[in-house]
C-alpha cells in the first residue's frame, strides 16, 4: 500500500469491504504493509468522487469521508482514515517497509502482537502474495506478502483478508490455484473471494468464524452489485 493511492476508486472498494466485514465478535486489524510513494501517477483515479449519485449509495458515510479528504482537503494518506472512526475499533500497523530486515521484522512482530483469537487481520501489500521471481529480503519483496508470514498469523487463530492483484494468468485458474494453496497450507475449508475489476480479496476464515464472515461477504456482494462479486471455493 502506498499513500499516493489513498482515496482512489480501488481504495473506496477496499474500505467498503473492510467496513462490511468488520464488527463484533471480531476485532479488525489492518496491517497496511506501507511502502514509500514513488512519484508515479498511480492513485489518480478519483473522478468517481464527483459522481455521488452513482457511487455515494454504495456506502454514503465512506463516500463522503473520502470526498472531503481527497477533493476538499487534498489529503492522500491513511493517517486520516486511522483517526476518522470510519473503521470503528480497528487497530492499525503503519510501519513503512523500506526493504530492510529490521523494518520487516518490526512490522511482522507488530502484526503478530495484535493477531489472535476473534480477530480479522487484513494484509494490504502493493502486489499481493509472494512471486517466485522476487527474492525474499530484496527491496522489491516489500511489495509482497510472504507465505511464512501468512502461516504465522493464521497460527495465532486469526482469520485473514488478503489484497491480491491479478497477474498474467487466466483469472479463474489463478483464483482456483491460490484458493487451493490456502487450503493446503493453512487447512482452511472454505474461502470467499471478493473480486473487483482489477484485484481480488481472499477471505480465509478460521472455522469458528466462517459462518459470520461468509455471511457478511454475501451482504457486501448484494450491496455493491457488479462492483464487488463474491465467489466461494471449498476444499
């Protein structure tokens, strides 16, 4: 996640998903996996904020918050969301990953400290799960979530939500492959994928949290329609 993306259309959908999944009996833990802004034009897709009739109905409170922050105040950063109450009772890990082992370990330890039973941990890497072409410990690896990190947080009893860009692979095959890997690595039984035009969010619930999280995922699909499609994968 880069602050330069804050408030773009993908962010709107992402925060909408978090708002739909969060709530008792689960505590939301947002592990941003922040990386430094790079000066590129990514994150410029904010024109939806000028279309309240079309977009405001999806989540009025969230829409008007982002419109005020981005359009009126010109703010582009997750710090304003963290202090806003838009994600009530959420805990945030905002360590910036700079490619060093020290910051990576600090970020992971902070996440593990907040993970645990009755929590939903959201990972927000720039790209998604680790790629074979990227060497662990390299600067580029800051953009990826490592499977070992996933397994360690899962072992604490947390359910997981993971941001994942689509790659150059047939999308249905890609989703099936990753869902299968979650099942084989974690022992998960049923996985929901919240799918948007450009990215997927893998919802991997612990067994005792599965019913409430899958139900909330379905409700998100109803509310957002074609903007966020829900698919299920079972072992």
